C-alpha cells in the first residue's frame, strides 16, 4: 500500500506550476500515469523512488514513512528498495549482463536469484555480453531483470517501451505483465501511449499540469463513458478515405492494420494520427475519438 | 663518459610520489567538483586552473614565501609536522602536487561529468552506498580519463622547471632534478651531459604519451 500526498514546484517550458498529488496505490496494483510530457509524471515517480525531494507532504509505503516534510525526514533511495527502470536503462557499461544482475543483489541474497532471472527473461545467451553490444529490447530486458534482482518492493517504470520498435514493444509488454503477476509487484508506469496503458494497467491516472485530472480503469478513462460495446481496442488512425457515402478508415490496432467503414458523423471528429477506440457493437463497429485530456 | 644518474632518479621519484598523492587527493576532489552545486564552484575551478596559465615563477615565488620558516605556514609545518619545506625534497613534492593538480583534476572531473546521471541513480535505487557506487560503477567507467589524468600529471611533473628552480634550488640528491641538471650542465658548458639528460627525458615522455594514446584508442574501440 502506497500513500502519497505531496507538492512540489516544477519549472517547465510553459512556465512554473505546482505538482500537487494525492494518491493511494493498493498492494499488487498496476497503475499507469498518463499525460503529456512535462506534466509531472516522471517527477512523481522520482519522488517515490527518492531520487527527488518533494517540497512538502508525506509518502508512506506499507506503513513505513519514506518522506515526511513535517519531521524533515527523507529515507534515502538506497533504503527504499524501489525497482526503478530508467528510460535510458542505465545499465552499468563496465559489467556484463550477469555482472549487472549480480551487482544488484542485496547483501546475503542467494546467487540462485540471478540464475532464476536469467532463465525467466531468456538472457542465457547474453549473460557474458557487455551492455553496449545489446539491442534496445535486450537492454530493456536486462534492466528489468536487474531491477527485479534487487528484490524490490515495487516496480517503477519510466516510459519503459518508448525507444523500442513495435514488435519488441508488444513482446516486452507481455513480459512485464507476466513478471508483475509472477512476483505480485505493485507497479507504477509512466506512459503516454494509450494502447500500452490500456493493455497493462488496472488503473490509470491522467496527470495534467501537476495534478490528477481523471482516474479510473483504462476503459472508463479513455472511452469517456460513451460506449456499451462488447469489444474495444485502442488504435491509431493511419488513413481516412472517402468511398461514396461512407468512409474507409485504416487503423493500426496493436500490431495489426485494419480497415473499417465509418459514417461521416464518426469521421467528423477524427483525423490522421488520432488515437481512437475501436468498439465492436454487435456487427457494426463504432469509432469513438479517444479523449485523453 | 660516466654520467650521474641521480638527477634522473630523483625526477622519477618526485613524479611518482607526486602522482600518487595527486590520485589520493585529486580523484575525490574531482568527484566532488563534478557533482557539487556550491556557489563558489567557479572560484574553485579558477584556482585549480591557475597553474595552467601562471608563469611557474609566480607560483614558485609565493610558495617560497609560504615555505620559509619565517612565514606562519612554514613555521607551522616545521614545528608541528617536522618538515622543512624550503629547499627540500618534501617542498618539491608539495609544490608539484599544487602545480600538477589541474592535469589530474580536469580529465577526471570531465570523465565523471560525462557519465549519465542515471548510472548513479540506478546504483542508488539498487540499494548501493555512495562508496560502492563510486568504486564499482563510477571509477571503472571513466578508466580512459583516469589514465589520461595520471599520465599527464606524471609527465608534467617530470617536465617541471620553474617552480623547482624557485623553491628547490640545486641541491644534489635533494632538489636537483633532471630539468635543473640540464640547465646546470649547459651553464658549465658541459653539453654532453646536458644532452644525455635531455635525451632521456625526451624519450621517456614520448614513450609515456604514445602508450597512453595507443591504449586509449584501444579502449575507445572496445567501448564503441
């Protein structure tokens, strides 16, 4: 259980604003922080990990105080054991893949854990390689394995898939989900990818200008409460063509490209590149623009 | 012809001791400078760099004043630590450390600054202490900078003349290093001996620098 109530002044390109957040996260929950860059998502994550200090407020994890501005207390990051995955992966270049994992072990931990993670993440072939020789997806897997090697009490993911190609991204999302379930880890992920948030998280918080604008299950948050559809997929509009009275819309859903027919009404509010939800309502699919803000 | 090897040995002894002390002081200092946010950082940076631009005689002159037993500092060191700094080998070591300081600090500091901050942060979140991070993560990843710093300060100490001249004088076995010996031999028109010292210094410095460039290239190739 994470209880957080913090404020912090932030300086962005648009000017100064105050990050002011109050949130509770249940044990084992997968939460996404969604929003535009510069909204304060990463800062929130860094405050949780202890890499940044809030101006005021408190952070409590499983009843233990991590930060309390009233008592001027801040638990240093190395005592928090929060598994943080950095956007640039931050693998130690001087150590092999195995070395990176072994370095992360807590004092007294069994070496067995490294073997287990190497097995679990399929890193066997790569274990003697240096990080510089790995591809982006491989680095990401090592970073995840390394974070887990330290037996974290939570997993903090800062845009973990942003630098990867689509196929790798989908594969790694599955992997993260599998491991998160396997270890029952409370996970907080920063992302601005709707389909990713949709796929992974149980709860999403939309952060705007430093505060929570909206929160709920991904379906509630992104569908804006309009649908009663049975199936729903998040997608991106690749192309809109006119075909007589109707429109043919080409969508990227997951890693598939699909073409659906849409009415002029539906197409009115969407344009190329927009994020949409594709809902299957009985036999005719319905397009609804995604409202992220 | 029989040459006196003492000035050469003294030179290398001075360079070795100076480099050792510089590593002990300079590497932690460079680390601190790389990450500190204190206001006086520009002032400190300027002070560290001063030996690069000042004529050695300026530094030598002030050190001479400071080292003299009549000055507060010289008096203190002589009575409390028992070291006579003016015209002594220990004085040369102190002066060389100050004089070669930027040659170690600059490359090492920029080495630290060139490392992504996330490396330190990653080690932190993995529960590692500052010391563990420093030894196992930071230092091994700035090896080329460390090598450059160590070699440059060693070579620079070998090449020192002005400061030694000012505060060391020309005492055989104590302060008469090779650079001084060359000057001395030339003054007494003993060109053969001067040439011998000069040639040794030239070759040694050439070989040291060459091996650094070769090694660094190899390291860079390995990393890239």
